[in-house]
C-alpha cells in the first residue's frame, strides 16, 4: 500500500456500454451504493494497476450535463467538485454525433478527458468508419478503441488513462467549441466581470462559468451565490443582461442557441472523421421490433413475458423457499433442544429467528425477479415495455416506465419501490412510490388464501382476484387525484431512446441481480431484525401476569390456550384491545385487530398471529386455523372486510423504510402510512356496513 | 406539417421546434435537430407514443411532444 492514488470517472450516454466497461475493469471488486442524498445508484471499484490504486467511478449515464435530471446533476457535480484525475468518456461509435455532444460539454468543464470509442466493431458492420486519429487531433483528446462485450481494449484504456493523468497538469484549452460572434462577445464580457469580482473564490473554469450563466444554469447560480456572496450579484446582473441581449438578437432562448452551436461544432468534426458507406444493412434490432412492438401481437407478447417473469419468480422460487424454510425449522428446533429455557431463548427463537427467517425466505423470489428485470434492462426490452405501456400509464399521470415498479409491487413492494428509481422526474418517482403499495404484494396472499379459503370455498379464487382488482382501481384513482393536487404538473417528457437490442451478458446479469439482492438483505434484514425484536417484546411482556387458570399444571392440550391468553394479556394484546373501537365498525374483533397490528412487521405475520390468537389447536397446519376461524364468529362479510383492509392498510415495516429511503423524506413516509390506512379503513367500512345494509352477513 | 401528423413510414426534415426550454433542449440533446431527417418508424399499439429514427437512433416521443415539432419535405 501507500501507492499513489488516481480517481477515474466513467461518463457516457445511456446504452453506450458504460456499465459493461466498468464491469470489465473492476470485475467483482465493486461497491454499489447511493450518491449522497439521492437515490441514484453509485458504483465504485478499486483496482491495483501500473503502480497506482485506481478508483473507478461509474457516473450515471447522461446525454448532456445540463442540470435537468438528477443523473445529470450528479455526473456534473462529481466532475466539478471531486475533480477526478481523468474522465473517460465512453462513446458509442455508431452514435458518434450524439455522444460527442456530451464530450464537448466535458471538455468545457476543464477536466482531463479520454475517449473510449466503444463498439466500433458493431459500427463497422453497419458500414460506419471513424477516423480515430483525426478525431483525437481535432479535439485534442486521446482516443482508445474498446469492445465492451468482448472485453477488448480494457487494458489499453487504463494504460491511456494513467498516462494522461501523469502528463503534467496542463489541460489543452484549444479545440473547444467556439460559439458565434454575438455569443462569444457576451461570454468574454461576462468572463472579465467574473474574473474581476469573484475569480478568486470560484473553483470552476471561468469560461465554463460564463457559458453556464448565459444558459441560466440555476444550480451554478446558487453555488456562485453561496461561494461568493454579494460579490456575485454584479455577475448575475450582467449575465441577465447578456441573456436578454442574445434573446433579442436571435429570438430564441440562449440555451437553445448554445446547444445548436455545439451541434454545429460537432457537425464539423463529424464531416472530417466519419464516413458511412451506403451498404444496405440488415438491422436485426429493427426486425425484432417489428414483432415485439407490433400493433397486434406487441401487447400479448409483453404480457407473456410478464407472466413468465411472475411464474419464474413464484413457482421456481417456491423450491428454494421450501429449503430455506426447512433449514430455518431445523435450526430453530435444534436450538430449542440445545438451549435451556430462558427469556434469551424465547427472544432468539420466537423473535429473531422467526422474524428474520420470514424475510430471508423471500430472497429466492427477489433474486429471480431481479434477474428477470436485469434481462429486460440489459437486452433493451425495458424501454419497449415503457413504449407499449406509456399511453395507459399516462392516463394515471405517470410515465410508461412506472409500469415496471408497479407491476413488481405484486411481488414485493420493497424492490418495487426501489425500482422506481429508474424514473427520471422526482414527481413521477414519488407518485409511483405512493401508489405502489396498492399493488397487492405476495406476502398478503397467504392472508387472502386463509380468509377466502375459509369463508368463500370454491369462489375463493374470484374473491382474491377482485381484491387485487380493487387495489388496481384505487391506485388509478389515487394517481389521478395526487397528480391533480399534491404532485401537480405534467409528467416528465417521454423523449426516450429505444436502444438496439443486445444479447445480455451473463456476468453482468449476475452482478446486477446480486447487487440489488444484497441491498434487500442488508437494508431490510436490519429493519426486520429490530422490528421483530420489538414485536416479540410487545407480545412477550409483561411476563408475570395472573392467568385465568394455572396452565403450568395442566396438560399439553391446553398450551395453545396458554399461548392465546399470553398474547391477550401482553402489550400487543392491549394495543389490539385499545384499538377495538376502531376495528369493530369494519367487522374485525380484537384478535383480528392484533393480527393486523403485528402485520406491520410483515404481512404474512398476520396469518401466524391469527393462528396463535384464535388458538388453533395443534392439529395440522391450515385446517386447524380454518376451523378456529369458522367457530370464532367471523362471517364471510367480515372476512371480506378484513381482506380489503389488509390489501390497503399501512405498508409493512420494510416497505415503509424503503419509502423513507427512496423519497428521502419522513414527510412522504408518514403521508403514505396515514393515507393508506385511512383509505383502508373507509374501504373496509364501506364493504362491511354496505354489505350489512344489503343483507349479507 | 406537424411531426405528429406524419404517418407511419413517412420521412421528413425538421423545420422548427417549439415548446418550453427544458423539453426543447431535451429534444435537441437526443439529436433531433433543425434540418435532420426523421423517419416515422411506427406508432405504439395504442397510437401513442411514436417511434422515430433520427440519424440511425430510435427515439420515442409522445404525440403531444411531437406536435411541437414542425417538419417539411414530407415523403
């Protein structure tokens, strides 16, 4: 150790193969986390090479460095504030023009840039030829050829990056974009004021600052005000003046002018380095789209894929789930025999192992689900799904991409809410997060199965189906309601690239899957652990109470009654009983109430709590609970009301934590809890009281 | 003619782009520029959004966004 360190950032357009190159460089030595304060994934990896500790940072994929989306702001701030030694700009060779747009902006920021001309082989088959030497000369930037998916050029790229970092501190100032005379005039006027007033306090390149002020860059304005205080007022004043001058002169917003000019500059470069033969090519991707986004069969195929994803997740996932369940059972019974009776043993077995076990068991589901999502993303199908679904989602005021998180909500709300980070606009993301809990997650299914199975017999399937439907309808209503009130404003523009289809690489799929599953385990494992200890404590204390009969002397047959009364007398029981006035108008007795309260930890606990409280005798499994429920005075109507309540009421602990994390505020978390629970109560109230009026029981 | 009025399979040249700053710029950043040739590849099964090809890139736009773009030389 003690080696010299270098920070290398990877920038590039989405779909430029940036992540593949990142994976090639860092392999499995990468950390996935979040950028501070926001929910965009940050990937970082460290390797030892050429006598350096190289830290590689994968910046979010962006088309530009204008601060419109979080991704762009993050990428820009990183380059500006963290001053990486080298920025590698990954350029998709078959999309040279658009890639260069980002490149020119990187050059303006004043950092050491290196181009990786990626997928040149693919471009070649499309008849595209790029003169790399000329490109390097024209922009004064080293260029390296890479083929990400064949892992070619990775070493050369790193070597070139290290060489560039070593090569003195001069950054070539020539060969940047020159704007037209009027704009350049404004830039230089502004530059001199900036230099005079705030030059010493400004850590950024002065020309770049001037250009950005002319473009009315809000974020930069804020940071200038913060850094230079009152001195900045003159500068901002001048910037406004120059802006209005350009606006008058060209009858167009200055930022449109500068964008046009950059493209003009790029067009000049393209003319010299890029040639395309008129060779008629067969575009495989286009042919695939003839089928997959076809007017008639596009939707059926989409639903087939989604159906297959769910089948895989839940049917294939059922096997490893069973194994994990068995392992937990073995562990628990092993410890039961091994440890002496104590409060610690009770905590370990009934609190920790039972609680954490109930979450770990979902790991196979989550992994398969994320594997499928990774396939959708890596092949390029995800954007087609958004393309197909946008019209429908737009009706709820959402973006086509919101469909995937909402759909995943049927599996588990936690990854679903995490998946909402694929949405660019903050409002879209929050709205999606708020309505996702209405998608009935798989953990609620056992509750429906028990209740519907017990009270509705052969019609159980249709009843459960309509419960799901109620959730969907309420999500649509909520979406429209919030879009026109709380989260007013248009949804994000749907300007989206449909990248060419690519064969996914198994390595990248696995990395993708594992990164996200790890997040699930880490974050949710911790919360669930604490939650299960709390719930255990609430239901295990107070310990020294006077029971109605002396259970210790009686036979095994009544231990279940002992358990039931233990819970009734516990804090948890008190909570349930206190809440009874709230639950009785919706046809749920205190035991149901307690079960619902414990469901806050995880929805499937509702079933096990009911099992204990309704004192299901120690026969075998679900039959026992069924009989107990039937004789408890619950009616089909109150069962239906309870199902509706379970569908809608406050999301589970892990989901609540995910909402907090992904919206970044307690405000939305509490809002979600309050909104969902009150909707649940009203819906259940309508079902129960309405049903009674209609004469059902 | 507006881009949103073009039919599947038609090709034209972009004449002007209206709309507010952010959306306009976003459209430019995706490489949809004045003068570029655009080809309407297809409309989504529900008629919205639409898919177009500009300089070999496939880009989707909502119909309401496409109605901010004027085209000429439509063939």
